[in-house]
C-alpha cells in the first residue's frame, strides 16, 4: 500500500522525514562536576507531546530533502543480503548494480528514471507500479527513492539494525564533528521502526568533547497496555557516541523514566 506524504511515512525501511510542530521545550544543560547533565522535561510536557498527533520531532530536527515531494512516495536504503545493515559504495557503477538487484527482489518494483548523488549517498529514482488495492492513493504509480550510502561518508557495514545498543557504523573522521554526528543520528531516525502506539522525539542534543562526541535523542515511546488499561510511556535517552580518531559510532539505549498515563476526555492524564 502506498502512503501519502502527508501521513509522515516512517515504516521500517520506508520513511520520509517530518519537521517538528506543536509545543516545544528546550532541555537546559546543568553543570555537575564538570560534565553536562540534561534535565528531563516536566511530566506534563512529556504527556502533551506523546499524545499530540501533530507533533513528531522538535523544531530544527533533520528534514529529508524529499519531504517536500508533492506526490506519494517511498524512500529506503538498499540492505545487505541478511537485511542487517545498509550497504555502501564509493563507486556509482557498483552502487547502481546493488540498487538494480534490490529492485528485482522487491515486492513492488519499478522502471528506472534517473539517479543523483549527495555527499551522504547515491540515490536512484524509479517509478513504482502498484496493482490492486492502493489504499487512499488514486495514482497507479509513485516515485521510489532507493539510496546507497557512500562509504567515505557513512559506513554501516557490520551493523545489526535490529539492536538498540552496540556498534552503529562509521563516519569519516575527516568530516566528523558535532553537526555531522547530529545529522547521522537524526537522519537514521527516519528509518527506525518501533512497535509502539506512538513514538516521539522530545529533544535532540549534543554533548561531549574530544576525543569522544555524543549526540542524544530523548524519546517518548507509548505502549498500549490493552483495553481499560493505562498506557506505559517510556522516556528514553538514545545516546550515540563517536570516536574522533576512528570515526566509529556506538549507541546506547537507556530508559530513564516510565509513566502510566491515559487520555481522559482527550486530555493526557497521569494514572494514579
């Protein structure tokens, strides 16, 4: 099924980035023994964002350049044979061969239109043909954007995308700085699937210094606990640390708070 761009696509490896909206709150760093400690938002703020259907990520969060596409579309990265990580190449011909093999193996394939490249990836554009029920989309075809990372920029070889902790890839050390790590973290968020009722980024912030940089996504993950039961909301710090010398990035997924809440007359409310 095709999904309209207005639906803010974010399904497994098919995603479109979305900008922030709704209430925002800046997490203010406090100095404690020479290190940065970021205070959590108030419970009321967490609940408001967790249940706000118009809110997804904070203002200033990474926005994919395809997000302005007027037609329904899909975007994904070509994966290795085990579907563990996004492949990379620094050769356009090789990247195109990887994408062609990927297109042949997909449930919905399409004919080649064009290709382009950015510092981060090669992108191959196809017009995808849909048959049968295409949901709320009337067009029989829609553009599909398949991407292959450029190894010199982002190398995800050996990453297990199903894991929340551990090795997360490598960024070219020559270009690695706080901004690059932030973009790496926020870009990949587009393609991350969580089996939750709602998933929201409360804040995105950096810390650390040489020789290790860190960028954290502060998340609110809402889990439905069944009829007549309160939801569980996990507040999570997903920390990405990058070694300046090697460019290697690791990730750590840590739940820092859990709340029980519900919508009482459309108003987010903490459960007793």
